[in-house]
C-alpha cells in the first residue's frame, strides 16, 4: 500500500533557491510539454502518418534539445523536468479516462513543486540528501516503514515541504489496535465526531480566532489597489494564514483517525456521499473542508496498517432515527432535535450518541455475519475497499 508523509523542510538560503529553481524547471518542462502535446496532436489529426504525442516521446525530445536551448535546466536534478512530463502523461491518462479535466498550464506560485525518484535522494533520520545540494533538514523523521518510492518537494505560502511516498508493508510495522472492540462514529454537526462510547471529539478549537483574523485580512486585501506592492504583501499574508488554518484542520482529522484506529478494531461510519452534501454546511469545518473521502481514506489505510477494519453503512441506513435499545424506528426526526425519547421503550437518547451506537452495532453485525467471528479478516459487501495503491500513487504524483 502506498502512503505519503508530508514533512516541513528547514532550508537555508542556498537550498531555498535550489528548490525554487527545480520547481521552476519542472513547471517550465510541464508547460513546454503540454504546448508540444497540443500542437503534435493537432498535426496528427490533420495527417495520421504523424506520430501521436506521448510523454515518453516528449521526454526524449526535450532531452535532445535541452543542452542547446535550455542549458539552465542542467543546473538542477534531471528528475525535475523528467518527472514533470511523466506527470503530464498521467494527467492525460486521467483526462482520457474521464477522471479529471483537460490538463492546464502550471502557474508560478501555485504549482511550485518537483518530484524525485528514489534513486535521486536519501533519507536519514531528520534529513534528506539530494545530489548536488547535500543534506536538507526535515522537521520530523519519516513516520512509515517500507520501501521509499518517491519524494515531491512543494511550496505552500513560502514554506517548503517534502511529501515522501512509501510502499508500506501492511500490518507489519504498527502495533495492533489496543482495544480489540468496536466503535461507531457519528460525524459531527457541531463536534467533529461523536463516538458510541459517549465521547465527543470537538476537534480544533483554537482556529476560531484565526478565522476572525482571516475575515479581517481578506477584507483589507480586497481594499488594496490592484497591482500595488501593498496588495502583493497582503496576498502573501493571506496565503500564509490560509495554509495555517488548513494545517490545523488537517491535524485535527489525522488525530481523529489515528486515535480511532489505534483504539478500536472495528469502526462503523456512515456513508456521507449523499447525506454529506445535503447537510454539508452543518458538518464540522474540518470534515466539510477536508472532505468525507479524505476522512474515510485515512481511516481505511490506518485501520489496514493495524489489522483493523472500517465498515461503512449503507447510505439509507437510518442511524439517527432508530432506537439503539429496542430497534424502534421513528418516522421523522428533524435535524434540530438533539435529544429524544423512544415511544416504545422510553429510553432517552442523545441524538448523536444513539446514531453512533447504531453504527457500532451495524459494524459488528456485518463483520460477524460475514465470517462467523467478530473482527477477523474477510469483509462483507457493505465495507469499502481501501483505495488501490495505484490510485493513491497517481493522486500523490499529481498533487
Ligand atoms: Zn426504544
């Protein structure tokens, strides 16, 4: 299974200049190849004896002319232009398969990144080595064991990060879930999540102050004159704050998924595909922003690494409306009702805890009926397969 770990880099000036140059070279190569692709494709349409463009042919073409026409390309790793064109090939593959839009030109300041293959860098604790540049300090060491596949260096609001993709050996390097039991997770309206144990996970509280600052900053940004130096400065500040808020939310989501998979063997969640869209504005900001798919993706890969499993309820499963004590199903339960009493058995329910308990029961019963024994290997149809390694890889490479 391919997983990626993104780590902040501590760069000195020389290193920051190198990274910016390599990212610029990658962007140039990507845009050059995209322009070539379009014109070669047009030529092929007019005359089918002409070759159809491919990323491999474009890489050869660039290699044959770069010494002459773009000698500055040789100042950075040869991976920068090469991997960019491979990524363009993947972008076209995704386009042809209907998975994404037609590839667009990369923009400076937006797509500042380049990718290294595993023969072009080394990792040693909290540092990584790039040929011709030397050792670069990382803020933390690589979290996953396994074969290192590639590294993508990218800039987000003046900070540089490296995202290292690892082919992790499943189950082998993390301890099994502590509590071998099951949990149901109701995703939050006001809280991030409510567990069937009654715990409420609120997520990041601190960013309310940041959101107020964000509002103020964006107002002040829009007042600045276009093209002015002040506007440019305000834009940088705004981007920085956006990145910080995104990081806080991403942390909250990672903490939630790590803690759940560490503590529980079976995790029941609901399918938010449809429901999520309907009540999106009510969802806690972290989930609404990062997306339900991201939450599920994290839960699934983290559970898989500890030998646990995630069971996703059918999207029509009435987790809120069903009494978790007697199974009575209400006709109607409006979103504003936070507590209710079962007309059948008179149990008083907290809306979210009741939903979480139902999800837990659903998860346990579907794993039991699938294999006769709670929590052992095989899954039932209601469970969702982990994202395939390939998908993961291409989404990482194209980020
Ligand atoms: Zn009841």
